[in-house]
C-alpha cells in the first residue's frame, strides 16, 4: 500500500527558508508524477508544485514560482520542496501527493 510521510516543517521568520521532504514507500516512485499541495486555515487545499516521473517536467503555482523548487530522488524514494523567501501567506499544512494517496502533512508557519 502506498504511503507518504512528510517532514521538515517548522516556524520561520519572513524571508527565511525551509526544505520539506516526502518519503515514499509501497509503490515504485520512479513511475509516478508527484505533487505538493498546501492548505491554510479556513481555505481549500491548493496545488503548489508538481514534478513528472523523470524529473524533467516541473510546474509551479504562480504564488510560489521563483521561490520554491521541487525535486526528486527516485533512488532514495524522496521528493523535496525547497522553499526560499518565505512569506506569511505561505503558512499552511503542506502535503505530498501521488494520485489518490496523501501524506499526513507537515506544518509550515511563517511569522515574525
């Protein structure tokens, strides 16, 4: 059974950086596109970034373009999200996703 476990969240100040990691198990990661989503309090879950199975096709939401970088290591079975120049509006629970499988989420809080 597919399982995703996120880590790396925390409390940072505006302008700082965080790197989230998603550890995948129970399926062959190299066969699937992966995504990061986020959900802020009182808001719907929104897509943040996606990467295809090979890592060659990458897309970002306009709100994070130029600040976030998604990457994957199919050998280590991990997908990462490097987040730079964080803003208070980036505060949310961040989720890793493959098809209909979701991780438990990791909290990112950006506050001065």
